[in-house]
C-alpha cells in the first residue's frame, strides 16, 4: 500500500469519526479521485495557485465561497472533514482563525503555510504616515496578510507550492515545476505591466476602504491611505475619518476606492466630503459570485482603475 493510499484510508476514517455526530452530512471525501491529489485552499488566491500549478493532476477545494468575505470564514463539519482528508492544505496562517484551528487539529505535515515562504510585511508598509495621526497605528497595526497583491511574491509562493505538490505526488513533480515556471512568467509579465503603467502618474496616493494594498503600494511606489486598518468590517473612528478627509484633500485625490465584497458607504461618505468619485479596487480576497475573471484579469482591471484615478500617462 503506497503512502498516499495509506493516508487516504486513515484520513477517511478520521473524517467519518469527525462527522459521525452530523447525521445529515456526507463525507467530503466520497467523491475523491484516487488519481488526483486532493488539495484544500483556504481562499481564492491560493485556489488560483493550486489550480494553475496542479493542473489536471489535482482536485482543489476552496473553503471560502465566491462572494463571501474570507476573513470571517467559519467552517462547517463537512469542511472540517475536507481539511482532515486533504493531501495538501494551502493556507495563510493568521488570516482565517477557523482554518488555523482546523489545521492545528489535523493538518500535521500536510499543511503548507504560505507565510513560511513570504514573511509578512508590517501593516504600515506602503502607508502614508503623518506625524500626530492619533489612532491610526492601533487600527492598522499587526502584519498585512495580502501578500498576493505583489505578483513577484505570489510567484515565489507558487515555486514552493510546486515543490510541496511534487513531494505529495512524485510521479508528476516535473509537471508541477513546469507549470509553476509558466505561472511565474505570467506573473512577471503582469509585474512589468504594473511597473510601466504606474511609472509616470500625477498622484501616487491611493485612499482605500481598508488597508489591504500595502504590498501593491510597496512594490509600485504608491502611498496607501487606509480608511480603516486590516479588518474591513471595523468602523473607522471619527478622528480617523477626519484625518483621511484631510489627506485626500491635501493630495487632491480624485477617487476613493472601495472593494467588491465590502459595503461602499464609508468610501462614499469621504468622497462626498472631498468632491471625489468612488471606484472599485479589488484586493482579490475572493471572486464576486458569478465572476468569470481570475487573479490575472482582476489585477489588470485594478491597474486600469489605478491609471485612471492617479492620472498616469
């Protein structure tokens, strides 16, 4: 019996025990394909990586559903079973507490934490820091998890993911490496498009509904002004709102950015105060329900949006 087969038998038994109390829930492994590596991805950008690098040799399950905000993901018993049965779990430690808990309980050496490849930046990276901005540090403190918004960092994670897939499935190791190299080429092209497209702009400040764009700002010499900190559902304090309005006016911001999965109300309030318009800048934490885009296409839409808002030539 191979190691992969042994793991499947043990994992299936574990999942059945885990789910025994939930009479209405079927084991998520019931449809598992023994010819493919079962990969669980914690949220969309990691699903994108696993599908691009794994190709038809993997079966990828995304724990976060389209249109749902992934920060606050809660796992149902079936999803806990998927984590315990997976041959590889791709997640970002600290981003989704429920996933961290499931990995701690049953992940073992099958868990691949992408922060082990790309250490996270401080939340203040890429940010606009004015002396005396009381309250901003508390709201945006900690580490910024949105590492995928720098295509070069995402490529590095992809290279390591190919190695992990090759370890789980040695017969296809060369294929995983080749697909990771092809993805790296696509991400390098995207990086060049951003560098060239944002090289000459009238403004470099981006006012965003939450501080999700530190990696993008850091990579392309932009200046992020986050209305709230890292959590998109935290209401900004009146002091913070006043500071953001002041900065937006000072830098003559023409656009206040909000996100696909978060209410635009606060962005609209600030835009009204400074005479600006609003536009979507997508942190790509998840795709909108019904979207036919992918990471690359959404990033290119972000680039066009930034070029318009910042007056880039």
